[in-house]
C-alpha cells in the first residue's frame, strides 16, 4: 500500500484491488487501460488529472453516483 501516493503513471498495465487506490491520488495517467469502465468503488475523489489515452474506456463509471456525490 502507498497511502500518500499522489501521482500514478502506468503504461498498458493491469492492476488488482481498485478499491485500494490511494486516497491522496491527484494525478492518474494510465495509458492503455484495459478496462471498459472504472469500477464504481474506485476512490478517485481527489484526482484532478485523469489521462486514460489509448485505453479501452468507454465511460468512467457504471453509474452516475460519483457525479452526484461530487455535487454535494
């Protein structure tokens, strides 16, 4: 675990345990992400930069819950 990690850069990598993403993460650069959408439980509340270029992402989350929680 890297709880204070703020920058994560990955190229065509596969991860397990998205629910354990660092809560202090501010910048996520994941080129070639193999997922079609990010898991709803991925904690990315503080992410300011999200670069998923060259990935298979079609939408960020399965539900709109993240967007609603950000408005509060």
